[in-house]
C-alpha cells in the first residue's frame, strides 16, 4: 500500500512516480519504522501512515517552485522531513539537512549510506549554523518546527537575496493568525509574503511562499532564548 498511496497522491498533483524513486522512498520508510522502535522519530506506526503523513506531504514542495539546480536547506529536519524525501525522489537535488539533535542526523546519514547517496548534514542549532552557512541557499524549508515569527528569524538568514522561504503549515484560523503575527518579523528580516500553496492531505495543509527581497540585518538570528523571549 505504501507505493500505491505515494503514486496516487503524486499523480493527483501531476507529478511522476518513477519505480526507482519509489524503491528509495519505500526503503527509507522501512528504515524509519525500524529505527522508531528504539528511538522516537515519528508517531506514525505503519508504512501507510508514513506514506500519507510524511512522504507525500514532503513531496508537495515539488509543486511550489522549481527546485532543480537550487540549493535547498531543510531546517529542523528531524527524521528527515521534508528534505530527505525530496533527495530520495530526485537524487540530483542539492539538499542540505540540519537538526540540533545529533542522533537524528546520525539516522539520516545511515539512510543516505544505505541508499548510496550523499547530502550535506549538520548537527547544530540553527542560530549557530547560520554563522557558517549564512546567505548560501536558494530555498529554505521547514516543517512543524516553531511558530512563524520565531521560525522566520531562524531560517531567513540562510537565504541569499531573491531566495524563497517555504515553511509547511496547517491551513486554518490559527495559521492565518500566525502569518499575521509574523508580519513584523518578515519585514525586519527583509522578506515579503508572496502566496500560499494550499492542498489537502489528512486535512487542509499549505506551504507559505515567502521571498527574501532585502538583506537580513547581520544581528539576526539572535540566540534562541532571546528569540523565544522576545520574537520580532
């Protein structure tokens, strides 16, 4: 059922599901559920849940903008979502995976090794990694990491001017308020909200498309304790 769910979902979005891509994604699912028995990586317990809630959801980013020949950062990747499914779907994509928890990055490296793929990985807090990776990426995405006003300060400094910030969010009244509350942060960081790409997948979902239109002041990002205490 894993392959059928992913194939059907991608087909509904007009995206191909090549057999070799499905092979890689299915292997990732198996490794994820195996590791999940000894390490808390996901609440999903079956291949079908992983296919719907994680793999398909991650791959919707392919509908939001052209990712080929773009440098992509998945910030707060956790067990690898959404960046690892993108890399497994198309190994030519330039995906970097960042998470503050070393054990999660170790798992991602195990998956990459198992499948014979390479991708840069960083076990570091975002505000620390930004010192090395500032302004290097065309696209930064993140899924279920923090409220948008906090997430923006952690994410936008990694973007070069003209790049896109693509946070993945639910689509409801709370998320609409979250976007409104982040207006000041986006302006301060040099960003402009462009549009929302809406879709349905176990409920209403969306990817916010936010463009970096000006350079971010160098004092951002602040330390996380400061960000959380006094969001922009």
